[in-house]
C-alpha cells in the first residue's frame, strides 16, 4: 500500500466537510469521515483502478456522500489534490497541479 499526502487545501477541505456533517449530527460526521478514510485506503491499495478523468489526475467517488478524491498516482505516493464536493465548482483544483 502506497503512502498518501494531502495538498494543504485538500486536507482543509476534508476537515471542513467533516465539521459540516458533524454540525448536522455527530454520527453523520463520523460516517462521512469513515467513508473518506475507506476511500483513501482503496486508492492507496490500488490507485490505478480509478477513473483518469482529467489527466494526469484520477478520481475516486465516495458511495454514500456526494464527494470524491482527486489524486495523482505518483511513483512513491498517492498525492490527494482535492476532497471535492460533486456539485461545487468543478475543476477548481486544477490550479493546484502547478
């Protein structure tokens, strides 16, 4: 399993989304966190299996929430570029690729 790192803004997006769902209901925040952690494990285990939707970026969709991980499969790590809501500003994360 490859290690992973977050682009700083992606880590903040993740934390804000957990807080948002936890403010609705604590158990909802926990379920969101668990779903994203499951997705991170899947991406780390087999990063090549997910859709290459904006090369070189790939996207893994969450099952239970309208979020996805946008990441780059690098030789030594999985670099998570965004924890992206499905309905908000598509493509905003592209500037993070440099």
